[in-house]
């Protein structure tokens, strides 16, 4: 089923979750039991619009249907948005939802994910070919990357992107993206994504030494926090990523390709705790 971020009505999401085919785990009774709601018919009434979720039940139900982190935060705001009784309140919650979701509706890669993330330069080429018309001069295209790649590598990248319809030529013969934004969304290809991110971390290490600090950003903090604070930081990181994507997609004067990455991971725990 669709991600919770693709919904504007929490009752529709609740219905789709119930109808997702996992009836044993997501029957109204099973969800109510996990949310500690005594009336097993209550959630069906909520789905039909006959009842509302109280402030106390919003989080419990969200967790009962498997939401956590930024998804749970989005769910809470979505409920508040749908149940708001004034236009001003609805406008406020809609803005909050937009900050998490952004204006970006990425398309999930269904085919070609292993090839797309197989080399660091293929996602970069996808962005680069839309910035200027390289007139099928693959040597020039390869030299336009940092660090440069060979002509055969540049040609291979365009072939992969074209084969899986990540880019296509418009009526003027220029390459354009077929989708504004892409996301992986495929747990079976986890190792491919891990290799890609490791490659990009290596690139970041090289750039840190090669480029002036005004042309790149590297920063970090080591913090002592609670698990609750950690979840909040992850939610803020997701918001930041969406805001950056929105800024980029609304930029009509692109002249360079950048890679944006943010790492958050545990480096220690108190006695009795675990990672």
C-alpha cells in the first residue's frame, strides 16, 4: 500500500491499512488490542467518520498500525489536520504536513535500481544531462563530473538511464527527466544501496581534502541524548531532507550537481543499554 506521506485523509489511510491483506495483524480488533482500546468496533467507526480520535488515542493507534519516527509524527499532524474545526487550524497543520512531506512526491524505482545505484556517477549524470545540452558528446559529459569519468562510462550511464526510462529526449532532442524525483523503496536491494552510500562517503572524504571549505560543507556533533530525543532528531533530519529536495526542484537556474548527505548513528550507550 501507499506510504502514509501520500495521504491527505487519515481515515483513508486507516482503511487501507485494515484492507492491506494482513487481516490477522490489522483487523480492527487486533489494532484496538495493541492500542489498548476496549471497544473493537471503535476504529471502524473512526474510519467511517462517525467518531474522532482523541489526543490520547492518536499516538497509540499510530504505533499500533506500525508507524514510528517521522511517519508517526506525520500521522499525528494528519489527524489534527483532518479533525481541525477552524480554517486557520487546518491551514496551520497543512503547512506542518508540507514541511515533513515537502512538495516532492518521489517515484519509487521499480526496475533498474541495481544499475542506477551501481555507480556513483549514474544518479549524477541523470541530473547533469538536464542542465545543458551536451549534444551526445560523451567525452565532454564525462569531464563535466567531479571527479571526471571516461567517455565510455558517461555513455554507459546515459544508456542505463534511458533503458529504464529515468530520462528521455523531448521534442527538441534534449534529455529530460521522466520523473521529478526518485526514491529506492526496495528492501530487497539493500546491499546495493549500502554499497552506493559507502561509495559516496568515500567521495565526501576525498572532497574534504580537495575542495576549499566554501565549496563544500562538513560538520558534526557528538551528543548525549535519550531514545526519545534520538527519534525527534531523526524526524528533523527527514524534514530537512524534504526541504532541500523542495528547494532543488523549485530552482529553475541549475548549473551544478551536488550530493547532500547527513549521517546520524550511535557511538555509545550507557550500562545496560544496547544499540
